[in-house]
């Protein structure tokens, strides 16, 4: 989950690398470092903690080289110390390397290398790769990298520089993201697109088991067999300003406020003039869609919660049975799949290691796989049979907000498409749902425009240490997402349950110091939720209710009511989750937490 950036060109590499790392700091912030080729040596600078610490050291004595690599680390092997920070050198000091991923056989390789006389200085798996390349180096850096990675088990995105090869970076990948930015007289290497956006919008996506040798004039791409690979260049249409805060205090707040546009952009163009839901990206004929007998959704974290919403929609509208699996468990349970099973992999980044492994497992077992992702050209989108992109734009904040609501919007489109193919909804029924769905962005905007009561509510709960989130029906995944947001960014313990399960254990946690947040929007189980609220109040619990506008009854039972526009039960998750995002946000900021970079978390989980 670490961030990698490399630069070859005419400008001072340190400046470009620090700017690129700032764009990738959401990927890791335990430590950071640079390696710059300077005249007759490789200058390595490292610092523990956030990127500002490295910047301070570098700016005190900036190296002048125009070729270098940088890294921001999320620790896997070894604690965050300067010795464990990247880049790592070989014994000679001529070679430096940065790495994202996990080398699973590094213990055996370490023993072998130490036995051969190599001086290993860190606890990391990464340093072992530097020594492996050193052991194979005979003047051809690309050949040495190729020989080393053939011995690696696990995942990696690597970038390597060598004193004897000024103006060159050799990079390679397997199961960890890597791209090359193509500039005018300069080239960049990075683990994610934001790192190159200020220099270029033309990128090459590096595939698994490919090696790229980068100079200022171009990139030579080959496979592990040394055979040339095609130049898969694409143009990125993200707005460069999307990587800036745009006047908001934090990226997370900016992205919460970008949700109306993200939802609208995701829905745009999906309803044709004849009333048909358009999803040609699935690459499935109407007959193939109609033949789907079962849907299995694999996802992690926030994307898993979007999958739980999708289950309700697909089963309710298309009448197809749906299972939702946590990706990290899916491939280890020997899943039953066949050609009539549609597997839906949901991943914001498209690089989530567990979900990517699930995609491969599903395809190996004969199932058709479609991906829902926010990143064009990401690993999961390239390996799936079809792709439906959300159009949320770049999301920098570690805690997902706009990508979650965009994912839900995408599952509405998918569920309606399946329902039309199955004939379980008439064209008029689909049109009615679509007309209401098109109003959701403006509903979210109304919540954002009148959010003072949410901030006032948050101010009363900053000192609490635990909380419960409860809901029923389609409100359960909303409650789960609300709990996740609170624990992610405020570090307050929060757990979510179906409200009907409260009496089977969680009710024991209720005291006057444990606030209980209810998703209590209008729906089939509304009266049941009110009964559950009364059970909490009878035990002196404080209640925060997310309720529909016009519901005057709920105020009699709740200490705080956060209102959202009234909509149908099926469409309620998007407006209902927004107050919970803001509640978590305000509690976290009042507690002094860094909401954009919560401790121990990284944006893209690219290690298992």
C-alpha cells in the first residue's frame, strides 16, 4: 500500500519527487525517502513520520540530480524506523530501490544472501530485493532486475536506480499497481495516477510480470521473457484541480461535498430515449444477462457495504438470489460457481489485493466477472470480463465518501438492467424508479446545504468512547458504513447491527454514555425501528436518529434527529448515509484527528 514515484528528465528530481509523494501520501505515511543519482554516487535521504519530515531534511541540502526515486511507506515488515524506510541500497551503495507489496519468501532469501556475505541492515522484505539485484548485476540493470524478480514469491511494484546508469529507472510489477507518466523530455514512474498529474496526463499502465526501462526520451516495455510488449498509452481526463482541496479544510470534506456531482456523473447516459437501461460495458448480450441465475458480490470495507445494498436491490427488483462475500474470505471457502453465476467485484481503486484474487478465483472456476471501480485501467478492471465505472473523480481522503455513494448509484443501474433483462420490472416501473433516482443528487445537496444541526449534534459526542449503529432492512448497510466512518477517522469504538439483533447481545452495552445511532428513514420496518428506539430509551441510552423529513413522531423518541429528504425505501441509502459521514467528520475534527490520513490506514489496500 506504499506510494512510489520516480522521475527522469531535465528538472531537479527532488522537487518533482516530493510533489509526487505529496499526491500519494494517502497510500502510506509511516516514513518516506528519496534516492537521487548525483554525479558519482546515489544520494539517499530518509525520514520517519509524515512527508513533511522528509521535506524538511531535503530542503536543507537539496540534491541536484535529475534522476531519482521516492517512496512513502505503510509498514508491513518491520516498524517505522529510518533503517526500515525506503529507498534501500545494496552493499555497494551503487543501487537503490523502492517497493510496494510483500515478498513472501524473503526469510529464505535473506538467509541465503547473508550466508553469501551480504550485509542486510533492515527488517524489511524490500532490502532483500536490492541485494538480489546486486548479486545478478553484470552491467545490464534491466537484466539484473529480471533475474532477481524471477526468484520472488509475492507481490511487488519496484523502481530501481543505479549509479552506473544515470538517466535510467528500471521498474517492474506483479499484483501491485504501477504506471508510467509520459512527458515532454521527461518520464515518471508511479504507483498511482495522482503522482504524475501535475506533469502529464498521458500514462502507460504496466501489466503483471512486465519490466519497463525508463529514460527521459521514452520507455522500453518487455515481459519477463524479454520480449517487447505493446505501448498501452491512455489519456487521463481527471481535472488536475481535483487533487487540491479547493478551499475546503480537508480532502474528506471536499469529497463529501462533491457527492451530488459524483452521483449525477455516474448516472449520466444510463437511461436511453426508449426507456432502456444502457450497460454495454458488461459486454453481455441481453440473452446472456437474462440467463444469470445467481449473483455473487465480492468486496472489502466500504465497498462491501455497497455490495450489501446491491443485494437488496438485485433480489428485490430482478428476483435473482445474491450472496455478498468479504473478498479476503471468498477464495478460501471453496466457493460454488458456474457459468450461470455473475460475480460482481467492487473496488474503488481497482487494486485491492483480496478482491483481485477473488476475481481470478471466480474466472478460474468458470464464472463471468464484472468490476465496479473508480479507476480506469486498474488491475481489477483489466482482468474482469466487463467493467462499469463510477465517475466520482479522484478521491484523496482515505475514508471513502463520494466513491461509496457513486458505487451505490452504479448498483442501482446494474439492478435495473438485470430487472429489465429478466422481465421482472416493466418499462414504466423502471422509468418511475429512474425519475426518482435522478432527484437523489439534489437531495444530497439539500443535506449538505443545511448541515449545521449535524455539526451541533457532533459537538456533544466528542468525549464518548463507544457507540452503536442500528438499522433494519436496507438501513443495515447504511448503519455499518456509519459505524465504519466513525471508527476510521475519530478512533471511537463503533459497531453496527441489525436493530432486531440488539436484544440478542448488544443491548448489554447500552448506558447513558453509549450513544445509539438509528437509521430510521421511512420504510416497511419503520415501526419496528421505533420500537427498538424505545427499548434503548427505556435503558437511558441516548438516541441519534436519521429520519425522513416530515416525520414528527420520531422526535418524541430521539435526543437528536438528523433529517433527510423523503424518498422510497430502495433509494434511501444514499441520502441516509450523508449525515453519518458528516457526523463522523465533525466528531473527528473536534477531537483533533487527521481525517484525511487516519492512523494505520491507507487508501489502496494492495497487500493481503
